[in-house]
């Protein structure tokens, strides 16, 4: 009971750092209906629960279960599957799947709100492989394209990354991606010679295309060291943690990997940072969780 109360109090602090604020009229004067665990505004009499309007809205799971899930998802290097999460939390697989995808949605929305800046390495990548008898190469129906981008510092070391699923590698698609994921001030983007990357320049950024050719030399070019490394690390991590990923949910899994990488220097604070954003992310009911996640 004490642990549950502490978790509830912490979530209250994340949602209302300066005290309760009515979501309708912004008044701070309120009373607590303890029998129903509701907060009632003294000004407009609007009633709200602690989780209403957050990613936890309508949850039947206790706060301590959510807190433990946040801990497990942020402190494990390669992620944790919904099946293993259900074992650790002592809940059903369906409940752990919903919880995990809601938290991954929080991660995705948070990182999407912070575009990359400065020097950026970019490359095309694919999830999945060719099926016997199907079309080969980039046109394979079992290969799902995503953009890999890594922001580097002045020493050439990686700072932040973004892995974004796209419908295809077309010039217009990359232009729209750049408008969303690269900062308003022009970035210096380096890519290989794939024609679709010309869309980066159309979005107003400085773009340098380097024709690398095929084979081993195309992945050993020093200008693409970190983006190629991150693609390999992401694929190994996802394949090692998850037996199967539905392609329509791939954007969330990619975002989960990026979220941990982008905050790798402060693992301890990652729990509170994700909890804070969970209190500020709009509800995601199951019917929305199960449909295809938006591209990039």
C-alpha cells in the first residue's frame, strides 16, 4: 500500500508539478472525492481522475505495475518483449502488450518532437528479408524500408539518432521526412548516391551525396561509419529481443531503440523522464494501438 501510494504521488507530481490544475478552466481550487479517486474543480465542478487525458487513461493496472514496466523498458539495453514483460509484471500477455505499446508510443512522440540538427549521416535501410520465389532486391514485399539518421558532434561521434519507417524511397517522401525530422536551421546531411535523398536539399538543407557503389566498400566508408553501425545495432537488438514484429507496428519498435540510445548517458533519469512524458501524452485506446502506426 505504501509503495502504491508513493507511485501515485509521483505520477501526480509528473502531471501537475505546481499542484492540481483543472483541465477545463485551469483553476487550482479543488477537492478530492476519495471514494471514487476523482479531483473536482471548485470553480467549474469538472471532475477528472489522475490518469484521464494521459497515456494511462482507462487503465485497470495499478501505478506500481506501470512504474515497474517503465523501469524494465528503459533500463534493459536491448529491450524486453511483451511476453517477458507479462512474466515480470505478473499480468496477462494482452495487458502487457497494450502497456508496452502505449509506452513505446510515448517514446516515439517524444523523440519526434526533437528534430536532428547540425551534421547528420543518413542512409536507407530495410527490415525483413527476401522470401523464396518472391521479387528480389528493394522491391521485395517482405522488405520494409526505413530511414536511418545519426546526428554527430564536431568530433564525429554520434549524439542522437532517428529511425523512421517510410512507405518507399522516393524523392518527395524524403523531402517530407526531412521537414519533420531535421531542424528548421539548415543541417549538413551526407548520404550515399540514392536518388531519393535529393529530397533533403528540396527541404532546404545542405546535402552531400557520395556514390559508394556496392559491396564491402559501400559500408566501410568513414563518412557513414556511425549510421551503418546504428543500423546494425538496431537490427541485432530487435531480432534478439523479439521473435516476430508486425511491420505495421515497426515504427514504435524503432522508436524504442532510438529513445534509449538518445538518453544513454543518463540511464537513471530515463525512468522519470519517460514517466513525466507519459503524463503528457494523449490517450491511445486499444483500437488505435492495433491499427498501422503512422509512417515516419
